[in-house]
C-alpha cells in the first residue's frame, strides 16, 4: 500500500510508549510545567468485561489472560520512546494511546502519523479478534498531556465521549476532526492529501449511521502474508460472530443488557457480511478452498 517513492519510517522505529505512568513519589518534586501536546488520541476498552468477570467467577487467571493479551497487542514498541514521544497507558480493560504530531522527528520526516495509528488500531483489532476479544473505541485529534502520574486534556474528554456515546458497537470510530485535520495539516501526512487519503480509505469505512470506523477486516485482507492466512482468519471471525449471536440471543431481550448485547452482535454480523460481499469468490475458492457463501452469517 505504500508509495515506494516516499520512504516511511519502519514500524520497528516509529512506535514508542512511555509505559505505565510513574508514581508520584518517582516524579516529585518537579519544576517542569505541564503542557498540552497536540496529539492523535486513541481510546478503547474491551467489550463484555462485566460478562467476563461473571463467567470467570473466582478464577482471576482467566480475566488476567485476556487483559494481558489486550495489553500485549495494544502496546507499541519501546525503541523510540524519547525520540517520538508516543505514549501508552493501560488500566484494567482501558487503553489510551497518544501520538504527538509536533514531535521533532515528525516535523522533520512527515511520518504519516494518522495512517500509522489507524494501521496499528486495525492490527490490534485483528489480533484480538483472533483471540475472541472485541473492543470498542475512538480516535480523535487534540490537546492532551501525559506526564508524571497525570493524564488529562480536551482530547481525552472527546475520545471518552466518542467511545462511550457514539461507538456503541465493536468498532473504533474515527472522529471527523482527524479527517478534517488530514486536509488542513500537512504534518499529519507523508504525502499530498489526495494520495494519503487513498491509503487511509483502505483503513476506514463509513457506517450506516454516518460514522467512520476502522475497517479491520479490510486491513486483514490487504495485509495477510498470503490468502490462505486470511482465509483462516475470516473463518475464525465468522465463528466469533456466531458465538456473539448465540450468547446475546440467550439473554432476555426485554432487559437493557439483553438489548445492548443483541444490538452489538447484530452490528458485528452486518459488518462481517458486508465485508464478505467484496471478496472475490473465484480467488477465495482457488486459493483457500472456501466457498464465499459459507462465510455469510
């Protein structure tokens, strides 16, 4: 998907985190003033955490395994922490990632930070779905500070509201501020606007309610090492959809929890089936032996 004429910084060197925030004892005293940093802010959490805790009962290991899996796939590499200033904060089932857009390295090299963050989010969803974990979240653009033992800022508030009020389903929605910023702010792109959007349009999809969201199934199709690998993933995703439909269908649809779970499962089914329709039935059969009709839920 990349333009060979413009070299992007390799993934191994472009990702960075601050890791768990240090305790107050480790940071005080400090005369350094707090400052907002314009950043791409991604905020997401695990869906069904309440159900997970209930099913696990006294077995904390089951819960810990899922939380550790989420942390492992969500946490960027640590190699370029100081150079890039990318941060990662994790508390229980919540994950916050920030990408400063005015870092020295981004101003110098124009990394294409939106493209890379959306790619990372899609990759996280693919890996977690493979482990039967679904997440919901939002990515926005704005001011935030992640310093010492404090995390705050308008962008965090926006991301939280988008995740809790608008995402609703197992999707990561992309705030219009991000898409508008791509056109207005060259620092968010590695190429001209039209070319950058050509790449990004393969990472996002517009939903029926008008919200753009990270299209992780399309990402899996575009980035699998081979079609056979993709075939295994989409079959697994189908089984995940069926599992969600079965579990939600067993709940009382008259309760709020029942209605919410059924709505999420129905959305996941619709998203899965819409993706299946774009697949080449001939190529799918030739390279994986799977009949496209078998993938429809």
